[in-house]
C-alpha cells in the first residue's frame, strides 16, 4: 500500500505538469483519495479497526477542497466529462420534450390543420385562445363542457381511488392475513393490464345486456347511452326535472348554472368505476412501500402508551405516510386531468358529448376535426390548469405539515 | 460399389445440362413476355407505389392486394397496399411530415380538410378514363369548389330500408314508400318484442328525413346553418311521433350495438342502414330473410346519403404519373367492377351497375339511391357541429325540448363555427 501510494504521489505530481491528460488525472484523484483516507485514519479513533478504503472518502467531498492544491483545472475537466456523459440524455430531452413543448406553444398561435407541414401554417395570434375562452360560440361551450365533465371526474375519482388504495395497502400489509402475496398480486393486476383491454372489458360489462345490469337488481340502465347527469337524476327523483328559473337563465361560458350542476353523466360514472378499479392497485403499491417503512417499534410504543387501533392509525400511521399521501394525490390529480385512453376506448366522448374531457378534446380537434391549432391551445390551457391545481394542493399539504 | 471418376463426371454433365435446359426453357417465355410489355408505358416498370388505407375486413385487404398484384404483374410496377390502424392519425402524421404515401383513401367527410390543406394532387386532364360515367352525385363529392375533379371514387354506399321480409309478410305489411305509410308500418310492426323502425339517432340517419322533407343542415354553399326551417320541423315531427309511441327507437335503447344487430336479433322489423349491412346479416344471421327497399319519400321526394371514398394522389408524391395510372386502373369501369364484385359495396360507375346487379338483383334499392343521394360532407372543422346536432336529438324526439329551441341552439352553435 505504501509503495502504491508513493507511486501515486509521483504520478500525481506529474499530473500537475501534464494537465488535461485523463489517465494521469484519474491516477491523481486516486492518490488524493488515498491522502484523505490517511488523514481520516489518523483522526478516527477506530483507525486500527477499519481497513483503508481508498475510494470511499470521496463521499465526504473533502477531496475537492484538497484539490485546490492540485489546481482548478482538474475540476473543470470533470465538469466537461460530466457533460459529455450527459449529452445523449440532454439531446433526447431537447428533441423529444423541450422542442415539442415549444412547438405546441407555437402551434397554438396558428391555424394549423394538422395535415400540412406545421411551418406552412399561418399565425393567427390569440385567436384560438379567444375562441376557447371569450367568443360566445360552440367551441367555448364545448370547452366549458369538457372542463365540467373532467371536474366531476376528478372530484369523484381522486378521493375514492386514494382511499381505496390506502385501504388495500393496509389490508395487504397485515401480517396475519393469509395468502398476502396472492392478494398483493390480485390487487396489482389491473395496473399491469393494458388500459385499453380493461376498458373494453368494462364496456362489455356495462352494456344494457351486460354483467352489471344482470347482477344489480332494479331497472336496466343503459350506461353508455345515458347522458343525464347523476345529480340531475337525483333531483329528478324529487320531481325537479327542469332548471329552476335563476339556474337556467344565467350561464357561464355558454353553460347554464343548471348545466354546471349536472354531476357526472351516467356514462361517465361507468368510466370512473373502471378507472378507480384500475389505478387503485398501482397507488396501493406506493402506500404499501410507505407502510413497510414505518418502524414497528413506533406502533408498539403507541400500543404501550394505550393508543387504540384507530388512534394508532390517526396519530402514527397517517402522519408517517404524509409523503406517500402527497405523491398519490398529485399523481391522481395529474392523471385524472389527463384522462384519455378509457374515454377513447369506452365512449369516444359520447353520449351527447357527456364524456368529453380536455385531453380527449385535444385529440378530437387535432386529429378528427382538422383543428390542430385549436387543439394545441387547449393543450396549453390544460397544462396551466394542472400546474395550478398541483400548486394549490402542494400549498395545502405543506401547510398541514407545518401545523403538526 | 465404386463409381469411376469418368462416370461421375458424365453424370454431373448430364445434371448440369438438364438444369440448363430447364433454366432456358423457363427463361424464354419470360423474355418473350418482357418484349410484349414494351408496348406498355415504360415508366411503370419497377416504380414503387405505396397506398395507405384503413384496416377493413381481412377479406377486403386480401382482395385489394390480389388486384394490385395482378396489376403489378401486368405493368411491372411495385404497388403495395399498407393498411393503417388508427387511419386518421396515421395519414395526418404522414402528410404533415411532407412526405407520405403516393396514393391514399380519402373519405368524403375528410375531403374538404385535405383539399384546403393542399394535400391532394388534382387529377390531370385525361388521367381518369371517362369521368362522365361516374355518378354525378359522387363526382360532385370529389370536385373542388373551382369545379375540378380531384380524385375518382373507389366505391360507394347508400342508405336504404332494410327489413325482415318474413316478419313483414306475416304481419301483412308492405315496405312503406312514403312518410304516412312509414308511420303506419312502424306502428303495425311494433309487436312481438320488436320495434317497428330502428336507426341510430345521428345526422347520417336523421339527415335523410330532412332531405325528404326538403330541408338540410346548411345552405348549399355551407355558409349558414338552416336547421331551423319548417321543412326540417316536418321531418322531425314524423320521427318524434314515432319515437313518442316507441315505434321508433335508437339501437342502444333496445340493447343492440347498432341497427344491423337489432334486425338480426329480431328486436327490430325495419332499419335504416347502408349496404354494408348486407354481408353482415348474411354472415351473422344466415337464417334471416332480409328485404331491401328504397327509403320512403317525403313531401320533397326521395332522399338518401351517399358515403364514398376516393383514391387521392399525394401532392408530394414523386411518382404522380405512375400513381394516376394505378388509380385509373383501380377505378375505371373494369377496375371498379373487379373490386366491387367481391363485396357488397357498389361500383361508382353507372355503366357497370347492371353487371354488378346481375349477381345480386335484390340490392337494386341501394343502387337507385345514387340518382338522388346527397353528399355527406361539410367544411373543415364542422365535426363538432354535427356532434351538437346529435346531442339534442333524443330530447327533441321525446318532446322534452321543443324543436324551435333545439334548432335555434344548433344553428347558433354551427354559425359560430361557420362564421356566418
């Protein structure tokens, strides 16, 4: 070891003269590490017991400060090597992520049809945004409708799937449960199945002659043919079939208040059921990881202190799971605002546009209706909406963590 | 047993000469045929042509490939059919890249978008043989606003009344020929767990009643919405009367995927569908004795839709001359008959209608529709207006919303897109 060190030192010294030569550079770093190792062994009380591990101390970061002796060029060189290794990824990122984002932004200011090469499109300024947000017409009303549909979708799906995922994780985490592995796999299985395949199976199940109508007693529901809102249906039971004056006469963005209060359509409810069933397995996995990270001793200590099962859940498990809860909520929120596959496969926006969502409408306008510019403007707006909601949620969750 | 080297050599020689004879005899005819080919345009030889279309039945894909192979053999070109899943997206991406296939399917509804984007090369004069033979109603679909024929139709379908002939006979009902008879027939036939008339509640079906009544969705130039008209109101009233009494229903209301299925499963007595229903019924419900009749006429006469597709030539294709040769071969009288004779899609040329009908005389009502069929075509970006039209249909038919309110709303929505 001593010989090696000496050798390294001499080479290291040489490297000072031949800056920029990689081989020497590495040797010198190794030598520096050795130096650090030696200083460490000198100062640590357990010196005799620990074998010298020359590469490890780099973790402390001190070799960099020691390096000042060796010269700044060494560090710069490392930066260059680092960028060299990063280049393929950065290029990929630029071409496949950054560039498309800016292209979409640019397209949203054009009247691009989606058919010609995009560079031939004419610039129309803010026309697309005006059509979607300001001008009283079909496009604005449809955008509002898609927002309404998706809004109900989010406020039903996110809480339910989060609660279900937590419940599943909690059940599967129980040590006393027999066949735990089986249940884990069973709950997780929907997530690894293709979402289109799952959607099609649900579509069959929800047909008028399908499984759901056969199993559930009561009148047959024409799930994918029914565009009535669930809240409207509920009010209908109490005899409220038409909008009471003030709700029907006032409108926001082309939809009356009565329309806004429709609730998710019957068809949308079927889609929500499918999505909740599919995603809760994935989210269960996140919760399960969190649960397994909670030390058992905490639970035991709480039990000794006389905490009930509910108390342990409320004051030990849930606070410890805060990062997972945040993650699951954010993922759920982003995922639900982007819902597309299930809608495409199960209802294609129908019946009567009652399951159109902004993400689906982007596709429809861009690829089915020849309005790629409008679709891109929708995409930009959707992006802003998701950012806004995630930000709000972040604020709420972080506020809570300050409280406790 | 050993063979002397001499014998072995002789044997090898014989083998070689036999092979050589075969090779020559095989080569001679091919040389001869190559010489006869010289009479044909040389530019086709070895020309690669790609054709994009959507995935239809395996039989259809195979039939087109067979026809192309025959043409390839005859001309020496290399044309290939490449069916695309998710066609709208695929063709759009291919065209937006500035390249794309040489020839591609153009649906009549998508035609205005492609025309406006300048993606289609108009047919050069003389490229399409005898264009006047193509039904005027179909020629009109693929003619630019300037009056130039852009691409020749591949085939077409129309809507007609399809019914369970045995059931109608048993109930003593003749296929209705006008609106009054239709109402009576639908009422009489709503029995034994069947609905008299079943059709999808959407513009491509409801629209025919508007035509029969003398109305339409928009004016002729597609500049202004015209849903709110007395003619359309009359058409809607007929449908509404039948719907309120459950003599007319949508397929999903009687748990059928579409009208064809409703008829096959004996849930409907009459349906309004296109000629694609013929092979479906034959295949899935062979025992059904299906009858076909022209759609009942309204106060303004007969009316139906023509759904058609053309072979468009890509403006960016480098082989346009060869592409037009191929398109003409596929759509001239001979080509149209070769293609449509395999299936129940109709040739777009009047001159071969009789030959096509000879094999299937009962489908005459669909062919007759070509005389008065209207096109299923608007302007780019009109798709969501049609969605708006479909959206309120059930509520109008059931009487929950008045026709005037509905029509005003649809017109307003449509005009906001048309800019009128």
